[in-house]
């Protein structure tokens, strides 16, 4: 264990390392790098980045990579999960480029300090928007592949929500009243479908990934829409990219079987539409029966997810 690391909340042999960052208007800021070494390492590594109102707890997904010799790292971004501090507004930034600081520092630890010269970046949902922008900006030679799990490539919902008028209003309000709350998940259907206390399969910290999510603030959504525009203009991530999503989206009024077999958070057609904006070498796979975080789907569906991942790794990374 490195001197800056301690045993993570997941327990041994998982470790966590606090990364100090420049303070912002709310005070001190940190990110957290969680890691575990493979028993039979192949010299390669994976860096995982979570989604909105989320943090790293997907140890089954990590185990898939660890079993194949990849050392596994996961970054809890500032104001998320392990990195939240009492004085902070969880999840809030006014520019997604702010996250480049912790991504750069995590990358340095993985490549320079720990000696990995071949790294796959994997990201989910909002992380799947942030990571391609960072990778396009940095063009790191060690980046050998990218796996995006239901990346947030556009604003879901009715077409008027993406109109120029709506975008202009959002931009103005986000600039003038950045902390104003736009809304919050009122029913927690997605969270209830995942957590074992509410009928789901998974156990995780409901303080860090609350059933009712976190409030969406205008300044944060303004930053997301600017990031969407940057993605839509086209990126040049040169490493092979795998984009995974559910096969379909539904908007259920309550907890029914559709919740367990569809993406109820993002619009799947948007993921498919914008996937090739990431770079010149993109593979897209729609997984029938998958939920928003495809690796948290039902067991038979997860088996299909991992089969697709195995094929892609075998074709482009081995």
C-alpha cells in the first residue's frame, strides 16, 4: 500500500487515496482515487468514473477487469461520494472542465507513479460525457481504449427542451442564478429499482447515492449543456471506444417490470445518435433488457454485457 493510501470503505484489499485540489468558493476540495491490484497483473489498468448522484461501488464490474489482469482504479470526483465534505454542495460545478484537475492527477498516479503504460478509461452517464472531453483535450499516449456505459450525450425529454430558446434561457439563468434549483427526482423509481432495501439487487451508501438523487441546479445544467455542445461539435479520441446502452427507454409512472429492463434515465436514441461524435473508432452495442447502468442490470442481461465487453477487448485491446 502506498503511504498516501488507506483501506477503502469497500474493505481490503481496496484502498482509497485522497487527492487535494485547489479550493473553490465553498472551501477546500478533494477527489478520491480508489484502487485494487490484480492478482496476476498484465501491466495494464482501468480508470473508472461514475455518473451523477453516484460513486464507485460496482465491484462486480471491477472484478471482471481484475480477473483479466488489469489493475483497477476508480475516481470519485469532487463533491461526489467519498469526496463530499460537509461544507459543500454535492455534485456542483459550473464548468465540467473543472474535473480535468482530478483526472490529470489520477492519470499521473496511474501512469507515472504506478507505471502503467496502457490504460482503459471507463465511465458511466455524466462521467461518460466528461471523460471523452478530457481525453480529447489531453490525447494521452497511454490511453488504449474507452468504455462508455450509457453516456449522457444530450438532454433527455421533449424536443422543446433542446430548442435554441430554451438553451438561451438556461444559459442566462444558469449564469445569473447558478444555485437556483431546477428540480429533483420526485419518485426515486430508478434508485428504488437498484437498492436492495427497495427491492433491487445492490447494496450501496444511500448518503452518497440517494434514492431521490440530488437537486439539479441551473448553473450545473448550464455547464452540462455547454459540454453537450462541445461533444456535438465532434471530438477526436483516437483510441477504440465501446459505447454500451440499453436497447430502449421508457418513462414509467411507478415501479413496474419495465423499470428493470429499460433505461428510465436517458434517451437511448440520443446515445446512439451521438456515439460517433467521440472519435473515429467507435463500437456501439445496445443491450436488450439493460437498465441505465448496464452493469447493474439483471444477471442474465449482465452476462450479455460482459460478453460484448469480452468481444471488444479481444478485438481491440488484446
